């Protein structure tokens, strides 16, 4: 039975309420989420300044010992360097830079000679393009004052946070959405299964739920089994032996354009789940923000239903 996907007459009102809810949250909580991240990032930047003698000592040994400092070093240039721009300027393997950026490590399959050669080129670019308007002590060669170091660290932290502003906001919003689902379920007597336990989607007891669980599914086209990440997996209290849990994807958006670029992702996931578990699989969206009628119509045509966060009680209509 459909809950929202078969009621296009109320989509417009729901879209307006969802946009208002997202905007109200954004103006109240996004600045705090950003400030919290910037505070921690400033601490990390100061540690990088200390490790590099205030960015006066950047060499192969330093980068080998501290590969995780590369994002800060990229932001310390004029202009700040994107990952691909640094790769191109230094003429180094893309994998080296991307592993340092993502994992804070060095690629294990590169030889020491290859790594050292590439790190030397990266260090040379960073030193050549260091932003002396921020790192003012590089201009005259004196040690920086504490005030100068703090000012530089704050600016670099702002640059780092600015480069990842959208993920910061998205992560904060996702946490809030999952907290809302947990509160709604717990108020109705559901138990939250601890993360990292031995539970899987097919051995959950009725009246339990879990977040960020992998559900095995067959990859469309190849039939190869892959793990499909699901934000919330809920086993209804009335479930019988062999019943599948309700699978919920929490989604938020701060603009209409982005969701329509990515709307096929949910359809692909639904197709994989149906191929694995049949037409009875229940996969729904938990929406907050900018989801227009084009997005909703596309998902409805794929048989995907949804619950709006501003009307979270609709979860009850899915047998919860």
C-alpha cells in the first residue's frame, strides 16, 4: 500500500513545508556545526605549523612521516590548490596524492624511490607557492608571534572548512534525521541495536532497529553480490518469521538541482534490492529539504515511497 507516492495532490504543500523545515534548521544549526568543525580544524592546522616549523621546513621526510598534513599544505598556497591542480603542477601520480588526502597514508604498492621522488616534487610546489600574505613570517625570515600563528591557523582552517562545507552540513543533517527516526521509534517501544554487533538484516528481532547496516544485494547487470548500505533498518513489531525489515534511506538537500542529478541512485538501489528479494522488499526515503515534483514523480514511477520529516508520523503507515 502506498503512503505518499500515490498522492500527488499534496506534493506541492509537502514540498513547501519541507523546504521551510530545512531552511529553519540550516539557519539555526548549520553555523554551529561549521564553527565546531572549524575549531577542531584550527587545532589540527596549528599542529601542522608546529610539525613544519611554521611551514619553513617542508621536505620528503616530513611528508613521509606526516602524509595527513597535505590538505593543510594545499590550503597554505596562493592560490589554494585543488587536489587535481597539485597533481598536475607537481607531475606526480594521482594515486599518491589521493591516498594521502583520503586516508592520511602513503600508497603501499609504490616503491620507496617512487614515493620519495613524488613527495619531493610536492614539497617543492608547496614551498614555491606558499601564501606569504598569510604566512607573513616567510617574507622576512623571522619566527612568527603567537598572534601571527593563530591568525594564519584560523585562515587556513577557514579555507579547509570552506572546501568541505557541504559535507559538514550534510553530515550534521544526516545525524539529525537519524536521531529523529530513533526518537520516534523509541517512543513506540522499539529497541536500537548497538552498532558493530552480530546482527544482520535477516536476523533482527521484531521491534528492533539499527542504523548504517549493509544489506547484500545483486548488482544489476552482472548479478554479482554487493553490500548495499542502508541508513535505517527497522523490523516491525508485528513481523513474522521470514519477513523482511523496512529499509529507510535518509536524504536531505539544500537545493533542487542536486537531487535531480542524483535521483537515479535510489532507483538503482531499489532495482538491486528487488532483484535480490523480490517485489515484497520495502525501501523508502526519509526526506527533508528541496525535493521537487520532478524528483518525487521519478521515484514514484520506480515504486519508491517516502516519508517527509515534517510528517514523521507517516512511518506508522508502514506497519511500525
